[in-house]
C-alpha cells in the first residue's frame, strides 16, 4: 500500500519532489511521532515514505494533485490525538495540516469565525471567548487536537448533549477533493440546502473523502452563568433513573455525564455511580434550573446531591481518563453509544465482559447521549492482556449493537474498527457507504485503510 505503482520514485525522490512544491524544509522523512496517534492499544504504528506540511490551501491542492497523478496514498494529519488510528499511515505521504493555522475572520457581531484546519481546538474556543462568544463543541485534548481533525472525526465532548457535535457548528468548508481540486461548500451563510449535504459528508469522513483546509464556524453568545451538580446513586440502574428524571424535568442541561464505581475508585472516590449535571443560561434561570434538577435527582433516589464549582468539576473530569489508565499502565477504551434508556445495561455489560476476559473494567461518559467509554485496564507490556482486551472490545461492540446502539459515538472507525460497520448496517447501506468512497476517491488513495465498513 502507499506507493501504489511502479511509476513513482523511491522515498528519497518523493521527499525531494514534495519539497519542490512546499519548500525543502517542509518535506522530509517521517519521524516516529507521525506514525502513531493517541490510540492506546500498544503497538499500533504505521509506516510512511514522507511527511509534507503545506502552508496554504493551494499548496495542499498541489500536493494532492501530484499524489493522485502518481498513485501515492495520502493520510491527512491534524494533531494526532485521534483514538481510532485514523491518522496512522500505511505507506505513502503523511499530509500535515499544522501550518494552516490562521484564524481568517472573526466577526463578533455576526457570531461567526473562519478558521483554517491547523488551528488548535483550544485556540478556536479561546478566540471566541475573548469576544464574549462561545464555540460549544468541547472534545478533550483541546490544546493538541486541531480544528481539521475535530471536523474530520465530527468530535464532541460533554457539552455535545445540549449543543451537538462539531457538525452542528459548521456552515461551510473549504476542502481539497480528488484529484486535487480546491472547493468551497457553503460559507458564512447560515442556511443552505441547495445541493446534497457535502459538508456533512466531509465532516466525520476521517480523511477518506477529501482534505479539509478551512471551515466557517457558527458561534453563540457565552452563557451568563453556569452551575453544576454531582449526584451519587447506588448503582447504574438507579443512575439511569436519575438521567431519565433530569430529562423528564424539562430542563435541558448543558452536560449530563456519568462515572461508574471503578472509574471513581481510580480517581480516589468511593461512590458507586455519579451523575454530573451542568445547567447554563441567565443567572436567575440557572438558579431555578439548578433547583429543579436537584429536586428531580433527589426524587429519583439520589443518595446525595451536591453543588460543585463548574471550573473545578471540569478540571477534575478532564483528568479521569489519565487516572484510569494509570491504574495498570494502560487501557483499551471504546466509545460505543446506546439509546439512553439502555445505558445501565451497557455499563453493567462492560463489567461482565471484563470479568469474562479477566480484565478490570469500568466506564464513564456522556450519560445524556448514551455514550460511554467502555474501558478494559491492561499492562501494555503484557501481550496476553492486550489480546484479551481486544477480544473484550469485540464483545463490547456486539453488546452496543444488541442494545440498538453504535460501535462509535465519538472517535470514528479509524483503522481500529475496520469491518465493524458491516455488523451495524444493512448490506445496502454498506454498499452506499462504499459507493460514496468510490465516487469521491476513485483511486482509493485518501487514507485507504481508514473507515472501511
Ligand atoms: C486526552 C484525549 C481526550 C479526547 N477527548 C475526546 C472527546 O472528548 N471527544 C472526542 O470526540 N474525541 C476525543 N479525543 C479524540 C481526538 O482528540 C479527537 O478525535 C480529535 O478530533 C482528533 O483531532 P486531531 O487533530 O488530533 O486529528 P488526528 O488524530 O490527526 O486525525 C484524526 C482523523 O482525522 C483525519 N484528519 C485530520 N485532519 C484532517 C483534515 N484537515 N482533513 C481531512 N482529514 C483530516 C485523519 O486522517 C484521521 O483519520 C480525545 C483524545 C485524547 C488524546
């Protein structure tokens, strides 16, 4: 794979050729960092012949056109924080978007921003905050993941419950499509239903349908106030009752998260099941909604409901994944999602699967979205444990499907979940998925190993 035909020069000449397009110092042989992403399954490392870092959309188009002409595979790369192996190359060229790092426009009065693919997630959020606005999607790894990667994975975070994933905040894209054409889809226009929804097709396509170079983003005024509550429950079943009680209260929380007993133990806490609820809005509204949610949680059987300072809560929440991984040195986490009324079955199911494979297990995640990080702890040096964790993950995917859910609520298929979509979708839907890929990438050169159904 990668250098796909005999027509193209060997790696050294490939680097030289790319250097002629973007400047010699921006094309080189790949370093170890560009052959991996944040995938925690030890050992997932790709190979590539060159890394190229164009500075402009036009240079991206030139690189794509040349690779397409010469049958060279391309793996677009953002911050390399993906959890599905999508940025792990399998030969050919790693196309880094890092140098496209300009915020092209920020219009506070019009609630919009145009930013390039290489701007960090944290920068997008900060620039909006500085003018009293908010970009609500809040995936983790904000300092190191890039807007293009967020878009290509349709990322979301805790506030996705109320505000949706990144897709909900994009009104337009600039992208390079095969065989190397720069196109603009949508723009600063807030409504556009003229053609097929190619923006939605590219968002979440994990670098397999085109290379995103910039996006027009919708922003909203930042809420005047937020308040957060933590509610302890006896177990997952009771906690699910708490989630349903919050929904029935009619309050729309900004975030509605959960952590199970194993996850809490990893962070030094001894509750059996915890719900975190944040409400947002005007001062008076936040006070009233906070009271309503607290009452709903108490009536649903919460053992304890406490107010928390939102900033402290989110700082603590951001460290959970690391605390869990530290227990045994590593973990395999899969981001399945189920209908919200099946959440407790999924949480208990993760524990049962772990027990069957003799692995400590736990889960946490976005309760309101039924999205859990089902996690199996492992010692990364132990090949036997890694193999058992892989087998456990397969069972977790099957459980998510049996509960009417999906194998990925956040991270995408990448290379890790290759083949899983065919278990989830009917053959005709899988055929449509393949037809879309064939239509937009007829040579199959854009991230060829990723998102295979
Ligand atoms: C600590 C931590 C916390 C995380 N928390 C969350 C979370 O809360 N929610 C969540 O959804 N994810 C989360 N993730 C996963 C990851 O951060 C997201 O998937 C993120 O959006 C990936 O961005 P990236 O720039 O690192 O992309 P990369 O890892 O570089 O790439 C991801 C995929 O997108 C493609 N791609 C990248 N840039 C482009 C582009 N410009 N055009 C086309 N394709 C492109 C790549 O080919 C690859 O398939 C977390 C990861 C870590 C390490």
